[in-house]
């Protein structure tokens, strides 16, 4: 089997990463979200799946604004001084869920280290409001680390969300790309979420590949994740938003993604999405059988 393709810096991606875009559907969804006044991580992070997901009326809502207090070298979300918490956002998200007739909702946020609770209260209020007005809808939360604050983790763990996610992102050796984050702390976040949430709640994380990690390092991370009880795993190809961000070291072949998936399932993960275009919230409903 041929090795993964090293990034030649000529801007050309391998054939398996040339995805057909659906701009008409994306434009329609962009307008709907603009009318409501809500952000999505799909737009802010320049997700490569955006046109596909928007064509199916799937979106991951970005609460607590679109400005992050951290400057990770792989992420396109703007960095700076965030605005205050928008209380209207609680109803705005619910309105968007109704308009899109969603049965499964993913909610995330930028890191908000400027807030004492890291934004946990807003996550809880948004979730509870959706479940109150749309009791047949399921909510998945993808949270920052809240700097490990136990009270914040308790709030989101008991919000009523079906899935609680926190992304580990990469192997420990490469954690320099995650500014102000800590590998062990992120593991503890997942461990605490599992312990604090109702028994039926699932925990989830995501890993990027193509940054120079080895298969052995990936396997060690998977073992760490199973030790803290993580149920679901997403593995996808890192793609730099522009030349200003962390460079892609290699394009991982689809066969390697399949190998990672089988390794993870053999370790005991309940559900794994592993493919070049997989992202933490991509096809999120499939993890819970929706």
C-alpha cells in the first residue's frame, strides 16, 4: 500500500478531497441564519462540508458570539475581545431550530475565557429552552474546556443534552497548536462529563490527522480516551483554512481512516466516523441512530 501523500505546498489536494459544492443551498441557508441573527461554526470555521450540510438543513449553532479568546493556529474562528453575552440568543437558537425543522441539534461556542463560567450557563439555558419548546428534538453540545471548572461542567452535564462533546483535536506532541489548552485537562473534561451526566448521556470527541502524527500516537490517544469512558469518536483530515494557519503535513489516505475506525471500534468505542471529510459535528445524528 502506498504511503499517505505529503503536502507539496502547490495547493492541489488528492482526488479523494475534491468535494462538489452546492452553492445554491448554502446561499439559502446563509440568508435564513442571517435573518434570525445567529452564527454557525460551519461558516466561521470555513468547514468544507458546509454546502452539503446546508443543503440538508443541518447546521452547528455557534453561541456566545463569533470571537474566541484563544488563538489556535489551525482554527479560522476570529480571535479578539468578545462582546457580552447575548440573552436574546437563547430564543434565537430555538427559533432557528423551529425554522429548520431540526430533530437533532448541535451547539458549540468559541472559548470564552473572559467569562467566569466559560459560557456554561448559556449552554445550559439554550439547551433547556430548545427541549422545553421542542421536546422531541435532541441536543448535542460541543464545549470548550471551561478551564476545567467543575461547576461549569456540572451545568452542561445536567442540561438535558443527549451527547456531550469536547474535542481532544490532536496527539500530545502537537498540542502547541492548541493555544491555552492542555491535553490532560481535556481528558479530564471528558472524564468529568461522563461522571456528572445522567447514565444514558454519551460523551464524544474528535481528532484531526495530517499534522504529522504517527499511527502509534493516535492509538495511544484512543486508549486514553477509552480510559476516561469516551463513547463516540470522530477522525478527519486537517485542512488549513488559508496559508496563515498550521500547514498540512500530509493527506491521509481513505484506507488509513478505515484502519483507524476499526482500531477504535475494537477498543470499545460505540460509534466512529473516520474519513477525510469527517468533522466533530458532521452527520452527528448518526451517532445516536437518528
